[in-house]
C-alpha cells in the first residue's frame, strides 16, 4: 500500500494516484484482516485440541475438528442465502440473512454431531483426565458451541448498530458535522468508546458462561471456553465473504467516481454499497477480537498450568477465567468514563456554539433594525 502511494507521487495524473490508493488500500485491508482471522482460527483450534485430549480423551482430538468442518459446509449455505429481496432495508439485510441462516444450521448440525460422537457421561470417555466429574459431555459441548455462535451473532449485530448508516450512532456523528470539525471528533470518539465497552462485556459474558458449563471442573470449564471459540469459528466462512465484500464495493465506487460516467441513481447505489462494505469490514474486526479473546483465556490458562508444574512454589489462587472476566468488566469503567467525558464535552461545545449563534443572530437583528429605522427616518425627511 505504501509502495503504491510512493510510486503514484511520481505521476501528475490524479486518477492514477486515486487508483493506486484504492488498489493499495484493498490489498492492505484484505491481507491484514484475513491474517487476523487465520491467527485466531489456528490459535483457537490448537487450544481446543490440547484441552480436548485432556478433558475428553481420544474423542477430544476429533470433536474440535468436526465443529469447524461443519462451519465450512454451512458457510456455503450461508453464502448462497445472500440474495437481495425487494423488502430489504439495505444491502446489509441480505448479508445478515445469510449469516444467521449459516449460524442456525451450524448450531443444529453441531448438536447432531455431539449426539453422534460424544457419550452421555464422563465415565464413558476413553483416556479422559476428568475423573469423577458428573457432567454430560454432550450438554457441555453443545452448550459451549452455541455460546460461541451466539457471541458471533451478538458481535455482528453490535458492530452493525454502531457502523450502519441508518442507525442512531452514525446519524449522531453525521449531525455533529453541522457545527464544525471539533464536534465531529468529539462525537466520533464518544461513539467509539461506547462500542468498545459493549464488545468487551459480550466477550467477558461468553467466557463466564462457557466456564460455568464445566460444573466446577477447571479443565472442563477451560475446554468449554475453547469449544465456544470453535463455535465462533463455524461462521468464519461467511465472515470472510463479508470482509471481502468491503474492498470490492469500495473499489467499485472508486472506479465509478474516477471514470466520471456514473451519475444519479447509479452513483447513489454505489455509495450505499460502499457504506455497507465499511460495515462488513468492521464486523470482521470485531469477530477477530472475539475469537482472539476466547483463545487468550485458554492459552494463558495452559501457560499458568505449565508454569506451576515447572515452579511448584508458585501457585495461582484465582482461576484464570475469573481474572479475565473481572479485569474485562472492571476495565470498562475507564472507557465508559471517558465516553461520558467526551459526550459532555460534545454537549458543552454545542451549547457554546448555540450561544454564539444566538448572539450572532441577535446582533444581526439589531443591525437590521437599526438600518430599517434609519431608512424610515430618511423617507420621513
């Protein structure tokens, strides 16, 4: 991206520079976000396999692979379900429909796979290290995967709410532009801080809910968190497709704008699709953060266990998941506090601007009235 920008500076053609910016930006966005998804995918799967072997024995090395495999099949179904309809509010409506169809089909197929491959008691597992834990492996697996799928859907909806052009946050930021660039910055920062709070709370709630499925067993609880991560990954095919739509629509709008041949309704449609593409790119970022958050808990727990085995005099008195959830929930106070401060600064700025506008209007009215009085006086004379 940077190389294309540097090379484009040597040409005087503005279209060539704009084209380099579009192509370079699309390449950067695709590579960066897809690498994020691949990293989350690999880390989550490795963590699930490590804990699966310890918790579920031999079948624990198979079931975490079955869940993403189901996701590959349902991604195809979800992609074909993205078909625009006359009643769709925007292009995002068709994309959401494909995502939710894929998510529901994934949940049903994972439940069937768990019923087929997993026993109903820990005692029936071969090579398990759970001991006398009274838990149903089928229930734990199905519940954990569904938590991951629900987390993916929640992140997708939350991101859409804060980035879609027909939602209140974007409208508020857009309205703030009427009063100058300073209020736009304040409004944008405020909305961004608020969105980060809700995203972190969703991830923390998913970690807490998945760990609770372990029934008090640390090993089983951590494996449930890993399975929630694999459940999140069942929708990765649709998410990657959504992410790719962003640069495609962006480049299409840029090419049409540079050509100068697209006007009227065609230009408006491309602009709306470009806005939808920005939302899909943001959804991918939230998805990668969510899956990485689940994987981070599991990997750090594995590290803590290995560290305690290497150094027996070091003990972790608080489970890693509780540390993570507590830090996540309490850490959002700072973001929320800053959000309120930014919001208050925005409101204060609007009040000062309104006051200044009223003074300006009053001054103009006085000047007009004075001029009117003078003109009447001249006529009378």
